[in-house]
C-alpha cells in the first residue's frame, strides 16, 4: 500500500515518479547505506531523458518531491546535482507500487521485490 506521500501525487506525477524510480532501479543507481557500497548515481538533469522535452520541467519537480520524501537522495559529485535511489526497505516497497503502475502503462513486465 502506498504511503500518504505517494498517494497524494496526481496521476501524472505518479507516472513520472514511477519513470524516475524505474530508471534509477534498473540502472542500479543505489545510494550506499551503512556498509553497503554506493551503487552509482546520475545527474538530476538526466532524469527526463527518454521523455518529451516538454515534460522535463515537471519531471524535475517530481524528482524534487521524491528527494523531500526520501525516495531518492542527492549526491555530491560535480557541479550538477546527482541523485540515486534510497535502499530503505520501506521506500522500496512503497515505490514498487508506483514503478509497477508505470511499467504497466508502457507495457513492461512488472518488477518483483526480489528483482530489485
């Protein structure tokens, strides 16, 4: 069941949130936590790639919301803001709902918890 934070997203925002998390998860851009090694990160400006340019601003706004909610984290890298996905089990479980909604909408196979 999604958290109140994700359930408050409008349908278009949920779709973009699913797109962003799907991109970070499938490309293995995971934040390091505890003794886990940092899996990688990408520039926040790269998040909208693969979508129409007209959606870039809205994708950036959704990314900011995901940062505030703890689903993705900022990483100090270069002059750009870089991001990676949180490894928090609660965030993964909540995010999986939105990711699978996105994957269904574009005809991709659903992700299972053990595939992440």
